[in-house]
C-alpha cells in the first residue's frame, strides 16, 4: 500500500517521529516510581540498565505497531498526521518504508536484549532474562501476528500490564534484587490504568479507521459516541486505587494530592464526549491525558521519596 516506496535518508527529526519519542515518559516515569518504592536512596547501575531495556522495548513496540498498522491498512485510512494517534504517517508519506520500521524495531529489541543480558550478569540470576523475554514477546504480539492482540480487543489489558505492573515492579526488582510483593503490584495499578487511559483516549478518534481495518479496540465495546464513559471509568478507577492505597497505608496521605489531576480528566472527557469525531480537537484530550498521567505519577513518586 505504498510501504515499498523508496525512503529518504534517515535523519534525527524523522527518527524521533518514527520512534514517537514524546511517549517514552510512559515507560520512564513508572520505572522510576517502582525504583523509588525501594527507598534505597541511590540508583544502582542495575537501575540504568533496566531503564534502558524498558525504553528500548517501548520504542521497539512503537515501531512495530506502525509497521503492523501500515500492513493492515489502519494507518492508510486517514493519512493526516496528528502526533498523538493514527501513527507517525512516515510510511504513508513515503519518508520511510515498512522495512525501515521493521529493522529499527528489531534494533531496539536487540538493545534491550543486550541490556538485560548485562543486568542478568550483575544480578547473578537468569530471572531478568526470563521476565524480559516474556515482556518483549507480549510487546511484539501486541500488534504482530499471529496474536495481534490489539486487533482482538486485548490491546488495553496488554498496555495495562506492560506499563503498570511490568514497569513498576521491574523498577523495584532491579533496584532491590528482590521479587516484588503484592503491595508493589497494587501500587502499580493506578499507573497502569492511567497509561491505559492515554491509549483509550487516542483510540476514540481513530475508531472508524480501526474498524475498517479489522482492528477491534475497547471503543467497539461502547461505540465511539459513548466511549467517553469508559474513559472516565478508567481515570476514576486509578484515583480510587490511590485512595485505597492510602487507606491501607501503602502510600502516605499526601498521595491524595494527585486528585488535582481530575481537572485534566474533566477537560479531556468533555472533548471526547462532544468532539469525538473531530481529530484536531481530540489532540487536546490526548495532551490532557498525558498531563494527567505525568502529574499523578510525579506526585506519587514525590511522596514516596519524602
């Protein structure tokens, strides 16, 4: 579908768009939060290797998702570039080829494999290799055959697991060398829910193109017009989880200050309710949901470090 057009020489601005670099905050912030839960006071070299692996897997998944959405036709339905949803459009505009995306993705996963291999040596355990292999397989299968989980209404649970429990518990594990207890899993829940909300907010304006390409997201459960309700539920569930964590003394009471993020929820939700078919307007809802995620995770990290 145009993925075979000769690409231009790869330059840094092009690479940054292909990698969707602004979104790596969704992997960096949860990993740092998990490491800070260890309360060890200083980041070890293991932490930086783990963070490198996490970011490399995230970037590899971004690239392979654009590759898969080009091959399925999802990103060819609307070739406008919005930055937050609908893909990078570099393939559609003839700037990079599908094979460029595939090669770059494999390169990112190779960097992650090298980082995790070194991490396993430092920790004296094969467990990091086993865990990383499972995470990488899930990230690859998110959009690639034979599973193509995002095409089967399973993309949102995968994102929750990868950007919530996997990253938060992973940060804790590499920092301490101890496998996380159930309390750390519970503290990862609001983080995972908020990243899922970012994904879901981005899926709403893309719904017609996704359905035309056979891509079933959670928007298909509600329909595009009522999808804002599920968006609200995801965000409110994240705040509820924080409240329960405070009640159980897993987080100190100042963690409730994260509730200021409700401002972003209300503004983004209003856009998704009133202008769900207006992609230009929905850019604002995407920005607000990312801001919500960052504000909440930064507050939680700050209160943990006090």
